[in-house]
C-alpha cells in the first residue's frame, strides 16, 4: 500500500532537488522517446545539452543562449509575480505579440528618421502594448470576476490574427514586392536593439538582467513583494493585513504584460528583425515552464531561462543533424514541466509504504 502523508512543513531538500530531478527524468523519458523514433538516445541527449556549449561549433551557438534566453527570462519574471500571488496569466504569448506590433509600428512610423529618440519610444510602446493587452483580463477579473486564465489564453488567438493582419496590411513593407512582413528593423539604425551582435548581446539581454535584479529587490525588500507572497500563501490573511486584491491583480497582470511586451519589442528590433506572420515562436508559453523550473525565484528563473534556451538551440541542432521532428523536441521540452510538477509533490507530501490497517 502506498499513501501520501502531508508534511508539517515543506521539505527544503525537495524544494531544491525537484528541478534537478525533473531535468534528469526528462532526459531519461526523452531518451526513450528518441529511441522509439529510431534515434540513438545518448547521441540525441548529447546533441541537445552538450554540443551547443562544447561541440565543434560551440563558438557560434553560445551567443544564441543570450538571444534565446533573454525573452524567456523577461516573460517568466513577470509571470512569476502573478503566480506567487495566485494570479494566473497564461496569455503572455499574446502580450508578447502585441508588444512587438506596438513597438515596431512606432519604429516604422518614424522611418527613415535617424534619431536617438526613436528606439526609446519603441521600448515605451512595446511595454504599453503588452500591458494594455494584459489589462483586458485584469479589468474583466476585477469588474466581473471572470477567470483570467481563460480570458488571457483566448486573447492569444486574437493577437495571432492581429499579427497576420498587420503583416499583410498596415505594417507591410511597401518595397517588399508583395511579400508579407514589415521592413527589417535591425537594418534601420534608429530601431536596432543590437549592442554586440556577434556576442548575442542586445538590449533585451540587459533588460532581462535588470528585471531579475528588480524582481529580487521587490520580493525581498519591499512591502509590495511581501503582499504578493502573503496573498499567494494565505489570501484570507492577506485581506486581514490590508492587501487590496483588485489592486494586486492589476499590478501583477500589468507588470507581466509589460515585460512580455518588452520581450516582443526587443525580439522584433533585433534577432527577428521584422513583423511577419510567423513572428510568434511560443516564448510566452515556454516561459511558464521557465517560471516553475526556477521555483518562481528571480535567480532560479535566470538559470531556468538559460537551460530552456539550451534546449531550443540543441533541439535545432538535433533537427538538422539527426532529422528529429520538431514535434519531438517540443514534447521533450513539455516533459520538463510535467516532471517538475510531478516531483514537486514530494515537497509537501511524504511517500509511505505499508499495509492498510483494517478496523
């Protein structure tokens, strides 16, 4: 007989060990998946986790860790604030898209003006665009008590259609010979977010580091951070402590939307370069895995974002060198969240083995 006994206090050991255990279990299960596809599981795991860092072409792939990791970290930091307070923003992908559209629209409106003021205006527009999109579920929750999970998720599909409309309509490159997509912003000096392209460094990387630091200070040194943690742990106690739940909903969703919008802006002004129909790459959904992999802690999210970026890069190498299907790589990444949630049960529960007592 196996039973689960509630621990009197959460296990510190499993709190720290569960992300590591989840990664190990993901490697094992992923290896089985790759074997079923007729691929050498050890080679596949080595290709995903080792080759981008220490392989023959690691000098090319290492800078990509910053490129792929920055948007994941930015979005996950914003999501973690809401998750800690029990506010579930699942629509960061939509906020990422709208932030990119808003920022790109400002940059293209000033084209070809060469002025230092253009990029800051794009950054502001990207943040406000993402925030405005997140405020829709926030205001509906505050005013009508709707479920922010469903509303934010459904708005992702609205944002995807808005993206297609912009790429084929108002933001379409007039010199693009009829092809969908905007001008290449990374070739427009006033709208370029690259700092050192060869090193993978752009302003999104800087923003991600600043977000990690600010989130740590907020959660550990500010009263608002205490209110966020208290609301997540005990909503009733938070109300007695004077926490205003509606204000917290607006803050958490607004902040996560702004950071997701910034991630979209820095991506469209740098690595991606343009608004296109397939601009969205799933960063908003993957950031959910990053947030939980990092235990909703800013420093953990920093490490989790880099790890997930490694699976992106390694997955692309595995697809090209081993002919692994993209769906298999996505399933491999999804396993990480499921194993993390599964192993996380041991943080609050102790497994007991024994016979059932009969009265």
